[in-house]
C-alpha cells in the first residue's frame, strides 16, 4: 500500500461525512474562520474542531492562527487525486458499457438468411419427416387405441 493509496484513503474518509463536505464547499468560496464554518451546523466548537482535524490530516484544509482566530482555507491538491481515481474508473466503465451496447445492438439486428441455405437449418413445415406429435397420438385420432 503506497503513499498515494493512503492519501486517497484519507481523502475519501474525510469526504465521507456530509458536514465535512459542506465545510469544504464553504471553503471553496474563500477563507473562513472556525466560528464561521461552525455557524450553519449548530454543533459545538469542539465537534467542529474534530471535523477540521480530519480535513487537515487528509490535506484538504490549511489552518492559520491570526490573533485569537483560526483561519481556514481549502487545499485542492488531494481532490486532484480523487478526480484522477474517478477518471480512471470512468474510462474503464465507458469501455465496458460501450462493448455491452455494441453486443446488444448486434443481438437486436435481425439475421439475414443467405440465398443458398435456409435459416437455422430447419426444414419447412410442409416437408416434415417423422412425427410432430407424441407417439400414439395420431393413431388415437384415427379411431385406434394407442400402443403401450
């Protein structure tokens, strides 16, 4: 497990929580203090600090202390790793779904019989050989009892 993988894991863990995603959305608009980030959520400042620590460990947040206030800003670099990971799987699934689409389109097209052979090798009904009904059924229709 490489560094890139553990960084991606930390980023996904941080993004898994809706409160943290909302905080990142707010920081995408510009720098904010911890108090400003906490305002829309109605949770305690210690709870907000926990969320911010998760974002910091994932590298998604930079915090700077100015006087008594902590100012936070978004760090976009880890999101680039997430975007690359998603793009890889998008390409993979695009190829898979295109192949499935071609396969289904090929199956939906009616087969064109060639002029020399009959479709699927079946004989026309008028030239049928053998019995098309279960054994004994014909004779019972002619008034005879079926054989056992």
